[in-house]
């Protein structure tokens, strides 16, 4: 079990094989660096990608999409931004050495099944949904979705157990903010607006 987390927490508690610290909020950059190795070393599950995915490469790219608008082109630097997402590129952003990124990619690419799961941390940032989608790409690239011992890259599932609950009151406060904005609300709550800060229920 390899844990990637900015801090060493009780999630590991000595059960992990390795803890890899990462600069907070840079998960997507790490995934891009891993994807670069998986693609360039032919460790992706191409039959899975061809059958179940749209937009991985030019074969499944919709006709309406821009030229080189597929995922593979983006990773290899052939897309709009022209930046190859190499392990060296990712290392500068994440703080994880390039050689460790390469090794991790090979570990993921050679393990079948590989259980890839994310906690709640990556989504608790601005643009956090991009990081969570990126992490899911690892399971997709390696064809670990829908197999025993694999996962979709998302948080693990659970079953609901029905039980009696205490009744809840209706919240009279109708305004709300994104989870990651709570620290901003503490510092400048009265100044926050719908346009600038995404406050809902307030003009």
C-alpha cells in the first residue's frame, strides 16, 4: 500500500509500504507525470481505452473536438498548451522526485489489479474537481475499472444501513459557499459576494 499525502496521518499508522509526501493541491500534476510514463512506456490498457473511453486518443476523439484535443495529446505536449507532462515537469510542481514518479508509474502499470483510491482532500481546494478527475484517470488508463480488486479511482463505496434518526430542523440560513471557501468566510464573510466568491442564495 502506497499512501500519497502531504502529511503522514493515521491513515497509514504503519500499515503502508511507503508514504510519499506531496505538495498540497498538486495531485493532478502528479497524475499527469505518471500518465506520461504509462503512455510512453506502453503500460496503458489500450483495448480497455478503445472499448470504453471517448477522447483518450485520436481514434475515439469526437469529430467536433479540436485537433489534438484528446487526453494523450495533452499529456505528451501535443495539445493546445504544448507542454509535455514529463516526470521532471511534475517533480517541479509536486516536490516528488522525478525518479520516484517514474518508479510509481511502473508500479501502477505493472500491477493488475491495482486499487487506486482517493480521500476527500483533493476536492477541498479551488478547482478540486479537476484533481479528482485526474486521479480517476490512473484507474482508467490501466484498465482497473470494473474488475475484482480494482476501483474507479474514486473514494471507496459504502452501503447505507437504515436506522431511526433524530428529526432535523430546517436551516433558516439560505446562503451557502463551497467547502474550500470556509477559511475565506471566517476572514471576510460579510464582504463575500455571489459574483466574486460563488456565494449561493445571496445577491
